[in-house]
C-alpha cells in the first residue's frame, strides 16, 4: 500500500465482495419500504408535502419511472411545524437519529438542525430547505413495524401540538 498509494486491504476487499452479493436484495427491500412509507406519509393529515420520486404526485415522476426501477430509499417530508417535526423524529423508536445514510437500518433526521445546521438560514430558505423538513432513509425492517412506529410518533406529535385548552401551539 505504501508504494502503490491508497488501496483496500485484502480483508476490506472481501467485505466489499460479500456486501455486493446481497446489495440488490437490500436495495429492493429498502425501496419497497420507502414506497410504502411515502404512501403513508402522503395520506397523513399532519404532512404538508412529501418528496419521493416514486409517488405519482411527485413532479417529474413520469421521467423518473422511465429512468429508474424504483423511487429509491430516501424520503423527505414537511409538516409545516418545526415542533411537530421534532417530536416525530424524537418519538420514533425503530428509526435511528443520524445524519449519515446508507445503512440497512431505517434512519431519520431534521437536516436544518443536523447535517445542514452550518448553512445560514437565508441560504437554506433560498434553496428550498425548510426548517421543518424531516428526512428518512428506509431500511430493511418490517414495513408494518416502521409504519406503526411512525403512526405512534405522529399521534404523539399531534397531541403535543395542541395545548390543554385545545388551541394550536403555533407552527414554529
């Protein structure tokens, strides 16, 4: 490695080969889960917008469908409320909170407060990155379990968004 530059060790090569053998199966399951989660989100009353190329309602979905075999495994959505989004992210149990995607485990984050926190708010706004955006990377767990976890988190967020007097606590 010293004479040739950066290269993988034999063990790293073996790990890569081992992973490639199951990659198609993992990606197919992740995309299937993402599609089901996106369908759930699109029908939820707390969700204002879903970004997932696998949805027919997504701009350019017809082009995407001609160029890809699935919508992929990454979804994002907006609730219109930073507090509601925060509660959803924090109250899920099966989704791990992280900024790094690319795992077989389902992951969730709020980019404006995590991966993009260093980007000034005005630049995020110019680029359409809203503060209440939630990003999900679908893993290979049971779809039913993932959606049940999200339903529970949404119910918790909805309860928290309404004060004891029955009034909304506001959108931000």
